[in-house]
């Protein structure tokens, strides 16, 4: 696997809670565009429901990973864009539905969550993008 290490414990630094501070890789990288809560027909999933929208965005990301020949353990970084950062626990819970079965007790990818004023469509509550270390 091209991911070499997930650094979550750094001396004299606060512990990473639910993510790695850094991930080292070698090989090809894929930069996955932001995924939003639209299904295969382009319809919004989960109007007003952050958990449902996060699940759909993660399903969309999972489909792209598969098309790359990758899976969740190959994800180096996740960038989250949300309308309300106070709802971070909802995002974490859904993220873990996807990542924990694949990663076990290994730390999650490096991660950043940013509260934004708006996304591409006003009904979107979340968008997630990824950097992936594509297996050889």
C-alpha cells in the first residue's frame, strides 16, 4: 500500500481527535473534486438533513474511489465544507460509518472542516473532497 504512515501522536502537540495530523505516501495521487449530496439521477438526497446529505456525499466519494481502483484506506486527506460547524459530530458519525470498517483502529485520514457561507446550491449542507493515494 502506498500510504506509509498516519501520524496522530506528536510530542508537545494536542492529540488528533478522529484524524491524523499528517499522512505520508508514495506513488500516484488523485485529487477528488468536492462531492455533494446528489444521487445518480442528479437529485438532492436528504433535504435539510445533514446526516443523510453526508451519507450521500460519502457514497459518491466511495464510487469515485472504486473507479480509481482505491478504497477508504487509500484516502490521504478529507476536506469538509459545511454550513454549520457546530454539527461536526454528525459529520464525524457518518464519516466513521464508512471509514471504521475499512480502517479498523488506524487513524482516519488527515482532515480539515471549514464552515462556509454557502455551497454551490443553497440546499446543500455539506461538500467533501479528498486526496487519494492510488494503489499501483
